[in-house]
C-alpha cells in the first residue's frame, strides 16, 4: 500500500460528532434497471446506506460497478425510460425523492443537493461567460439578480481560490485551466450552500498537484458549510485522505462497507483486498511488479448466479457460485457480503496478503 492510500487517523471527537449528527440522506434497498435489447439490465441491486451532516462517504469500485448510477438516481437525473427504479427509497431528511414531482425535485436539485461532474468543460457551456452561468443558479433558486448576484458570485469565486475573481468574473470557460474550471464548477454548486454535495470523480482529469488542491478545497468548504459529501472515485488514495466511511461496490452490489480506518486496516472482502493490492507500493518500485485482479467484471446482462465476484475470487467456494452472501457485520459499522470473510481477515491480520500480491 502506498503512503497516499494510508488513511489519516480519524479524530475521536470527529467520529463522536458524526455519530450524533442528523442523517441527511438515507438510501434503502435501491434497485435501478435499464431496458436493453436483451431485456432489463440491473445496474444497482439492493443498495442501502445513510449519510450524516458533515460526513464524507466514499463510493469505490471498477468502471461499471454502479457508482455513478447510484448518484444520478439520487439526483433524479436518470432518463426514465430507458431507466426505471422498481424498488427502493431515497430519503432526503425523511422525504422520499422518488415520490416528488419533477417541479418539486428541481427546487431541491442544485439548491439542497448539488453535484460536481468529472469533466468541467462538458458541464460548463463554452458559449456563455461564467458570470451568466453562475448568476443563473442564484436567480433560479433564490431569485437573486443584478448587482447582488454579481457580488455573491465574485465572493464565491474568490472563496474557491480563483485569483483576481472580479476580473475573471466575465471570462469564458476556455480561458481557465482544467483545475480552475473545476473550481468554477465547485463555486457554482456551492452558491446555494447545499446540504449534500455529490462529487463524481472530481479530480480524474487533473494532475496530482491540482488534485490535492481540489481535495483540500472540498475539505475546507465542507467544514465551513457542514455539508455532507458523497465522493465517487476509483482512486483509493483519494478515498483514504477524504472519506469517513467507504462503500465498495461491484456489479451493482455492495461488497463491503466500513469506516475508512477499518477498511484500510482490515479489508474483509476479497474484492476490496484485490483493489488494495492493485495500488503501487514503495517496496515494489522499479521491479515492474503491479498486481491486477484476474478476469473481468461480469456482463450485467448475463450476471452469474451467486456472488458476482466468484469467477475472479481466489477464496471462492461452491456455495459462492449459487448463493449471494448476505451482508454480515464483522465489527461495529463494518459489514461484508462474503462467505470467506474469516479467511480474508486472517490473511490480512498476518500480513500475508502482501506476499500473495508480489
């Protein structure tokens, strides 16, 4: 494991404060399907989690695991049809977002719940000055226009680290670097001080220095506004540095969920273990050795019976190929869906999981 993927120890007072904080978002038994030529494809299957005020939840997994679909469902941005949500609830302060009218949802989206997408250039209109795009957010949700809107926009641009914000207020998106465009997007999402911010791969297209700056910025803004954050990423180093809790998804299902400290200290699902082994390690530098999980993710149109990870799993048992393991609590706030959890935990506890990865 690299130093970047070693989580910062959570302060006891922070953990205690989060435990007492109110639940902002509660997802219960969510299922999302898409119509295809071969029938209905299940992209999310039985997802449940809670997110508290001021907490950061990391959602990790390979491409196609269901990370982004989960949060598009929360935002009610899935195209229906071809998508459908046959079961589940998405409760925002106890109100089921799935039952709201489109008009009622529009009042929440971009105001109480905001989302940062991974490509700011495709999210910003290249033909409009950023002043118009950001001021529009205030006009729609708060009715603020004119000089007051301009002052609020410039203040937020400065707060997210745009230098000389007043001069750059009327610039076009192409006049900003990638990192600065992402800051503009963050400013846009924060103008209405949302209670929940969804960040979908917010640093994917940025170099590592800018990534660190953006993540530090999100952390600072979270403390200022007491926002809950859902962080979607494939980068476990980002998860370790930012998240309080982590959900590991595979083929639309939750394989493991735990606090960030517990997940990195004692991963208990073979898939989580495989993701951690895949990280570059300092003791392997220059050897060319880099572990990869064998096989490929399953075709969602032809998902195997039982555990979807079974065809790639080194701990597989006969029952894994026929029965999906239930979620089991292996320690407080640490749940795993696996029949071989004891074997995985023993391997990690002895340090032999690193030897296997060489």
